[in-house]
C-alpha cells in the first residue's frame, strides 16, 4: 500500500506544476475557455489516478515478467538464441510501449494518415530489436561503449544526409519515446543479467548501463531508413484545433475511455503472449504466482486506460491550443519563456529522474549530489525546449543545426570520462524525455508551429523530444568529467609529502 501511495505522490508532483501554470496562463495571458479548461482539469485528474495504478501494475507484473524471461533466455547459453531472443524482446516491448503509441498517434493525426501509426510502430520496433541484439553482442564481446556509440551515430550521420528534415525530426523524437515504463524494466533486466556474465574486476558495473541508449538509437536508424526507402517525401499536416473544445466534457471522456480500453489491451497483449510461450517452454510458473501476475496485469490495463484517456481527451488538446494562442499574441519572447518554464518543471516531475539522481549519487559515493544533477538537467531541458521554440520562429534554423553539434559534443565527451557515466548519460536520454514531454511539451510546440505562417507543423512541430533527450547526454557527461577531475585532485593531494605538522 505504501508503494502505490508513494506513486500517487510522485504523479501529483508531476502533474500539479502543469495544472498551476496552465490555469495562471488562462487567467492572465490567454483565456482557454470553459470547455477546454474543464477538459484539461478532467484529463489531469485521470492522469493522476491512472498513472500510479499503471506503475503499480508494472511493478507487480511487467517488471517480474521481464526479469523471469530475461533469466530464462540467458540460461540457454547459446549466443545465436540469445541474440534472436534479444531481438524479439526489443521488438515486442517497443510495440507495447505507451509513450511510443502516444507519439505515433500524434504523428498519424498531424500528418492526416500520411505517416501511418501502425507502420511507424512496426518500423521503430524492428529497429529497436536489432539494436538490442547489437547491444547484447557488444556486452558479450566487451566492446568499448564510446566506440559502439561512435559507430552507431556515424551510421546515423551518414543516413541523415539522404532524408529531409521531416524524417529527421520524427526519427529522433521516436528515439526519445522508445524508453518508457514497459521497455525499461525488460531491457534493464536483460542488461543486468548479461553484465553478471561478462563482469570482471576491472569492469564492475560498467556494462549495467548503455543498453537503453543503444536500443533507442535503433528507432533513429529505422525511421531514417523508412524515409530513404519511401522516396523521401515531404510530410504535410495540420492540427485539428477546432475540435479542441468540441463536445461535452463528460461525453468526450466516456467515449475516450471506451476506445482506450481496447487500445490498452492491444498494448499489453504482445508481452502477455510472449510470457505465456516462455512460461510453457522454460519458466513453468503455476497457480498462485500466475494469479499474482494476472492481478498486476489488470492494474496495468486499468491504469493505462485511464491515463491514455486523460492524455488524449484533455492534456494534449489543451497544450496544442495553448501553444497556438500564445503564438497568436505575436510576443515570441513569451512563447520561448513559457516553453522553457514547462521544460524546467518537467525534470523534477519525472519519477525516473529521481531514480537516476540516486543512482549517480551512489556510484560516485556522494561526491556528486542528486540536487546538482537535478538542477543541471532542469536547466538543460529548459534550454532545449526554448531552442525548440526558437527553431519554430526562425525560418532558417533547422533541427540538425542544433542536434548535430550537440551529438558531436556528446560523443567527444564520451572518450574522456569514466565509462559508467557514458552508459548512464546515454540511458538517461529517455528518462528526461518522458511522458510529460510527449503529452504536453510536444503538443505545445505543435500548436505554436500551426499558428506561425512560415513554420511547418511536421518539420518544426516535431523534434522537441529529440532536443530534450540529447540534454542529459551532455549534462551528465560534464558531471562525469567533473567527478573524474575531483578524483584526480583527491589522489594528487593524498600523494603530496606530509609536513612535520601533518605527522604530529
């Protein structure tokens, strides 16, 4: 009971800052209207109720299922079987990832079906599956993590020259949405199990990190390849802003809950089917254990249904309208400021960030404080969202103008810091670009792009998640560099000759 209570507290802390800011903006800057504000508040309530239940269900079902299936796969001992199984794991958990469904649904809606949700899910999931296999192969062969990332992003850089800005934005946004509540437990269980096999005295804990970063890069490769193979067409689209305030509040949510209940079953079903097969072949759970997992899966389904209904019927529509109306004030400085503020409050609102800061604190024996990490990430993400808005209002500023130097800097830094920070930094990209980014900040940017006449809602509206995801790569590696310098300084001071006063 304490566990779900803590989760409720975390989600309230996540949603409340957005509610306060939106209400204040509606009262003093740009009125949203009664129906829209009511939908937003109802959506916020459903998210606050649904998300903790969903996360509790994950703890009771998805996480233990991931651990059991990963252990069963590793025990087989065959490299070929392990790599094939890793691909299947990566594919299925990405198909089931709620954040990916939210993004793919937005892309499908904005492009009016030109970029199919189903096709995107299959393509991205295939790319993630391949990179999961590569990540496992790297761990087994003890390949250097910085060199692995350098190789991957060299391939991505080469492919990026052959696609337009539309696919580049979608590719990196998809990358940030692949590491969520369902994907992370599975892949962390798999990487931890492999790390036990490969760990040596000199590589302790290094291989526990990095697989999430490698896996998410598969989404970039897959979407860029889709753009190249499809002839690199321009993607056009618009937002259905007139529908934002349409319909009764209660009727909208009842209709949305009915549709998301079925969607939630489809999200969870691939993982359940995979577990049933592996349980019959090797895990062999019975009776009470199966019942406990079934209860957890019910929580997962019920919580996900409420969460998606709140997001689809209240949260995203309000964010789009808010971005549209603030852009309509023709005060671009205000648009940048509001976007940056939303970016800043996102980081302390993401529960996974708190896990990350605690992890870094433990790995560095407290020499880097969690509050320092939190502040660094919050400022970084605020800047990232501000840059995303700036990209929308400056016609000549493209995504790659910002993203390419940022990725180059991240890759260069990876060769000068302790390897554990490289893995943590690349894994944390998905942590920072979590649910609140996909459900509020991205629609906010899309609304702004829809109003500004020289902006493209596809090219300029998307890309926010990619910039938010790249921030931790730089911020945490800089902290890693600081940690390394601190260690060197401490060693140097320890080796200084002692004076007579010191001996006394």
